[in-house]
C-alpha cells in the first residue's frame, strides 16, 4: 500500500542539492536578452517615442514599440477554453500599448546580446506622455465622467447575483440584524522564481517556448491566438518551476517571447523579469470590499447573510470577474441552511492587473464572512465555536447553489478537534480573567476561530480534463506522464503514490516525468483551483488498472495459465498457489524482445471530471496584544482540515504550514501601497514590501480529520489553497477577543492597530 504513506518527495534530492533545472538554467548558446520599457506613469497616452539612439547602440538587435506589434487582442488568464463566447476570458491585452493603464505598463521592448546592453538601451529611449488622473478605486473608476479604460461601456468588467432561500425575509424575521463593512488589500505572490520565458524556432519552423508556467497547454493556445499562429506549430515546455501561487496561471511573457523569435529569424530570446518587475507588472491579488448584512436568532441559528462585493481587477481583466464569482460559490457549502444573497461586481482601474492568487477570491470573502459570523455569535452571547457547530455543514446536507448533496464533510469534527487541541475552554476563561485584571491592562490575550469551505477544480464553470500515460519499461519500472503540472506543491509525488497503489509496486519503481511538453504530454489545463490530485485521480487510476491487466494477461501467456489465477504484488507476478512467479523485469524483457510474442505494454487514458467536492476546515489562533506598541504576537496557530483521504501526510502538512505562513503574512503586514495622487506604486520591492520571514513565524500546527470522498478515485480532496483561507479572520477574531476592537480592514499592521486602538480610546494621545 502506498496511499497514506509519507513518501519522500520525488524532487526533494534534486532541489536541495541544486540539481534541478529551472528555465534560466536552460539558456541556449546565442540567446538574446529582451527587456521591457515600462511606463513611469499610471494613466495616460504616449504622445511620442524616440528609439533611434537605442537602435544604434552596439549589441542591440532590435527595438519594438506599440507601433510594431500585431493588433490582436488576447486574454492572458489561464482558463480552459470555453465554447461559449460569453464565458470566455476578456480579450483586452496587446503585446505593447500606447495607452498606459497602470504604473509599469509595457510600451516598448529591447532585444540585445546581454542584459547590460539591453538596460543601457532602455535608458536611451525618449518618451513623452499626455498624463491623465488615475482611477484607483470603485468611486473613481465607476464615476459617470471617468475615462473608459477599454472598449466597454463604463469600466465594469462583470457583475452577477444569486439568492438562495429568501434572504430579505429571513433578515427581517431574524431576532437580531447586524451589518459590517470589510476591506482587503492588494498583495503580491512573491514566489521564489521570478517570471521567465525563452522562445526559439526549431528546424521545422515550430516555435518552442520554455517557460516557468503553471499552464503549458493553455499557454500554447493563448500564444497561438496572440500571434495568429497555428497552435500545433507551438510547443511549450515547462521545466522545474520555482513556485507560482497563481501568478503563473497567467500568460505574461510567452506571447512576446514568441513574437520576438519570429521577428528575429528564430534565434532564442529570453525575457527574465527582475523582482521589481515581477512585483509591479505581473499579477496581484484583487483588492475586494464587502458589505454584509446578517440575521441571527437568539438560539444561535444563522438565518441569513447578504453580501455586496466590489472587486478591483486593475488595468486589465486577467481573471476578471471570475475571481469574485468563484469566491461566492464557496459560501453555500459552508453554511447551507442559511438564506444567502450574493451580489458582486468587478471593475477596471489604473492599478496593476489583478489575477489568480492562492485561494482565488476566497480569502477576501472568508475574511468578511467569518468576521461577521464572529460578530453574530458575540451579539447573542454564544461561544464562537459552538455557534459554528450549530450552523456549519455536515455530510448529506444539500448545497443550495448546485442542488447536490454534500458527499463528505467533517468541518464540525475539525472544529471539535481544534478546540480540544488549543484548550479553548480553559484558555478562554483564563484570558478573560487576565484581560479584565487591572494589574496589566497593556498586555492582552485572545483566541480566535474561523472556518472555510473550498472546491476541487473549476467544474461546472469550466471543463475539467486530465490525462495519464503509463509505460512498462524494459527494466520493469513504470514511467508515468501526466499533464498535471508540478510547481512545487508535490503533485508528482502524489501521482507516483496513486500509480503504485493500483499497480501494487513500490513507489521507488515509479518515475513521473515532471517536465511537461505540449507536443508529448497528455492534455491538462494546468495547476490551479486545487484541482490536480482530485482531477488526475480518475485517469491515473484507470491507466494503472489498464496497465495492470495487460501485465497479468501477458504473464498468463508466458506462464501458460489463466490471468484470473495471477496476482501482481510488490513488483512480482505470482500465481494463487505461489508456484509460478515472474518479476516485472523478466516480463518486460520478454514483452520487448521475444521474437514471436509481445509488444510494449502501455496505457493511455484521458477523462473529464463532472463533479466538484468541497474541502472543509478551520483555523484556531492564540495571540498576545501589546496595546502600547500596537503589536500582535501570534503565540499558537492551528489548522484542522477535512481533505478527504490524505495521500501523503508529510506533504499535506507541508501545504498547511506554507498556507498558514502565507495567510499570516497577508493578514499582518503585506500590502502594495499606492500614491493616491499619481497611482504609482510606493513599495514594489522586497525591502519595502513587508512580507513575513522565518523569524516572524509562530508555532504552526496542522491536523486532519480524514473522510472518504466518493467522487475521487482515492477518496482525497484539495489541500493546496485551503490552508490560507481562514487564517486572517481567525487572527482578527482573536484580536477582537483580546481587545474588543474589530479590525475590519487588512492588513492588521501596527499602523492600523494604532489608529483602531486610539479610536477605541485604548491609547491616550500625549498632551
């Protein structure tokens, strides 16, 4: 058995020894370097651009401006293609532009023999602008007099609403009504490896792109559209990827790299963004504001929630309104018995383009909803955990949005397990007495909790397809190819364990080809939506079954006995009586080289998934607040997850630890800051952008309540994005518990705490 074992990651040794090959390690001889000229303003029009000096510089191969590119609008978001034009991603991007829509927009590009020459050439380009006022928020962007950023009526990208039950009547009839407003900030992914892509043309006039991408097959389609090029003549290769968190679910550099190699006769051209460019001009998380009304009865029944959501997608749509739409779909599976209203609108602005980021809108909505749920519990004087236990979903409930039964759900068990682990009741009483004591009113302690639900892929909003190919090699080992992309989350290891489980061979006998190549890899949209393990389980299990049967059938021919009397155990074929036996190596050699019988034993399966289970869980946070210093110290933080059957416990725990760390950083310090007058970014670098580091991390705990998800071949559910979702509201609720101050805006930085504490008169201003 392999499922449930903490097998070592397949790529662990290569990564820790530096043997892994990333895109930058694969640069070819003669590769040219391309660098963008980016706008210094946030909004305006280029009135003139002089590239003559740059073109004349020795070592410069070419300079291209917005005047030199094909005027083919394309979408950069990495979703599977939709046959319905109304549901496709918004096509609002060109390779270069003369209409500047954000600080850092691409207006020209230089190709040179090396980076130093390229950077010098950029300094020689002279640009004049007609500068316009920035549109930074909802009020400015949607004003009747605001300039329209794209060819749309007003600056609205999308809007939708759903009502489940009778929310307006349930709000009115509830014993108590509450309302609150919540705001989340613009943050950046800060993955280790910056955006990078290289392109060249091979001997058959195909464009080959080597890229750090989460979505090689989708990237191929988007490049073909952007260049009006045959898709089959584009090949995308994904080597080892240094993280993405959704940023690399957008096709950011690949169309331009392909355009440049086409223009320069097929020579290899590489675009390698530095950290500042990556932070400014790739993608950010959507800033979202949420207004909530809540109806609750005194007995603890959550009657209704009504949400009005405004999402700021920035200068270009990227994933656009699908972020707010997807986030709204994650709420009904968590509190299915409450009446719900969800209205969301997404608009353009002159901020950096927002796209997919871990959680895909859910962190913003969960922060607002779980903060409001906390307020409701406190309003009726009920314990926070008990209130959630009374209202959270359980197996068999109906998801009112899909009208399908919830096939597995242990969020209540997660709450009970976390409550016991953190000693909730004991510490609640202890901290209440301590906080009310007059001995030291400056240091306060609190506990907070928050819940979440999350999906496993994009169905039914998008198509979910995955493929797996398995080959029995001559030495008896198994090679597996999947389209599912490993970007650091450990999906290749999970695939190896799945394969080993059904073939009944050691994991060490399975080799998963980690590099995807669109010319040979099975089709798969890519790594996003916490879909990989869930969606790939079906083709992997079916391919393994098919290959297993072929092995037994061939062994029956070799041993002259019926296949029904044979078993495959630990890499060896044996008869029921144990008398007849073959190693897989012996069988494979015969299949390949016997003069009469035999052939290569393979299995190739592609399947579409038409289900989408929900993962569940919760975060418990224990904090200490220094009122005078306006500092919050997280003493203990714990996530408990229902992720179905855990494929690899150590890898699952690693995902939880990483997600908590990312959530804590976003909750307490991270924020891309904008000059309100000019729209330029203040802190687009890792010195001024305050991301948490290892010394900032508290004790992190993770635990699981295992369920069996029947829509998955192995019983598993997502654990990639969920660990992030409930961290911020749990900390926020702990601060409320300790101080009585509600922090309804992120980040909860010392500056924000100072303003809130002063307003609550916890801090007295000096005379």
